[in-house]
C-alpha cells in the first residue's frame, strides 16, 4: 500500500515524499488506520519492521489539524532506553519537517544543562514528549510536567520495559493521564505479562500481530544437549581452544548473569555483565567498551537482546533457553549483521529445557544441529523433548493436600 492511500494530511504526505517514503510496511498498513480511528491498539512487531513510523505518523497527522491545546503536552511516547528515545526523537523531527509540531526527548544520563533543556520543553508544553519511564516520573514528582491534557500515550518495546522492571513506573505515569487518552502499545513479543498490562490499561483494543522474521540462514545454529552442571565446563573448554572475541552470552535472569560473569572473570576471561540493575551510565559504559573491543565477552539478560546495534558479533551463546521462541530469534539475531553476513550461535539445552528447545525448533521449522558432548565431560542425556517435557511438567505441579 502507498502512503497516499491512507487518510493522512497533505503536509504529512509532503514530509514522507521529501524523505522518499512511498510504500508502507505491513505493520504500518495494519496499524496506522486503527490509530487514526482513535481506537486503542496492541501491536506485536519486532525492530526493523517500521513500527516507529507506524505510531509517529498518525500522531503527527492528528496534531497537525490544530484541534489540540497549544502549550500543552498532547502526546507521550515511552521508550525503555535513552538510545531508543533519541532514535524516536530523530524520526519525529524528520516526519514533522513541514508541520509545526514540537517535541522534546526526556531521558537520564545527562548533565545539568540537558536537564534544564528537558525541563523547559516540558513546562512550555511540547506537543510530543518522548521519554524513558524513570526520568519522566522524576519530572512528574517535581511538578515540571502536566499530563492532564495528553491525548495519545504510546508504549514502545513494552516487553523490554517490563523486563527492565518499569512496570510500577508505567502504572504511576498512567495514573496521571486523562481517562479519554488513546493508548497504543507496541511489543516485539507477547508474553503473559504484556497481555496482563494491556488488559489493565487498554480499552477494547484492536490487536495486530506481524509474523516475526526467521533468523537468516547465514547464522549457523548449533546446540549441546547436556546436563545443567556440564554447561560451564563445555563453555570453558570451547573458550580455551578459541579465545573468545565479540561474544555475547545470554541468560534469562540477572542473578545468573552476575554469577556467570563473575565465574568467567575468575577464569581470566575479559568479560562484563549487562542487566537491569545497572544504571543507565553504567550500561552505556559497558556497551561502549564492548563496541570498542575492550571487552571480549558480554554476559547479558534479554533486556539487551534488542538493544545491541553492533555489526560484527562473532558468537552468540544461549547459556539457558529463553522463555519464548521469539526471544531466541532476537538473541541469535545479534550476529550475522552488517557486511560480515555470517555468524554462529550455540545453545546449551539441559534436560528440563528440552521441551522449550523443541518449541523453538517447531517455531523455526527446522532441526538445529546437536554437537556431540565430549566423553571427558561425562555421559550426556538423550534428546527426548516430549518425554522430558511431560516429566518436568509433572514435577512443577503445586502440592495439593488430600481432602
């Protein structure tokens, strides 16, 4: 579909034409008409599908009509990180080139001058506020922003915000919005916690789901079927044979990330941890050191699976199985990017994780190559996902006393 087939104002179409935006992506085609209609929406779409324009364009379109209050915050876009807030701000600036719509990006990790600039933008009533949850909540508590006139509230990468522990912040901000506010939620995955949030704050929403892309064939996907206690020994052996560089190891909890990073440091590997307990400035420092090659191994939670934009990652290791097949795709998708075009992923699969791993294979419509475990690590389990999934499901049932 072409953009001029949508019900967009001429000034918006002029901006799109100037930027050489002619045809919509699938997510834009499905979501823009819904947002323009004024309905709440929850959309499942991953990074790279054009989702930012999918909500920015209809917001700018409605604000351009001049029916909203001047010198008031009319739209709030929430983003999990400073980097994403900056990217959204740049897109807003580009799309609104021919439209008198003002915007301010509000995020942490800045100096006093930047804080004052953000404060001024909020107090004078920028049309669109792009903000990270913690920083916007700080301004609310200080009384430097009024959200009582907001017409549009957007949550971008909502699943990532919840993974980073922003649920309470989001709910605090939500309480300051008027009941008439239209709410738009975008999420790369749709786990139960996202559906619970949507049920809490959205009003009879439309649901749009764009099929997640499969990993490129240029990623060599492999796995070790092993016992949980064998994982670290196999990993140490792999790294002793080939000194790791540009390697990301994913684990599903920040506790495991901290423990694994500490263990690898004791083994004299050049490693750093990335998880939601770190301050924004700390995360930026770690990412900068990793990007510049000062760190060989980054041990991370899924919080950063969609936030790493480095083109030469050589290896991705799943130390344990992610909760959803979509998270697996996001994890291994950090490699085989840019000019190198090739990458390697290794996934450790413990007995109790075999059922989850089978779900990933089913999702991908392929059998991932299983590397035989060396006998020096002891006997490895057989790959029997159906049997082991039933076994561990029975084990996990809660105890109920007999009547």
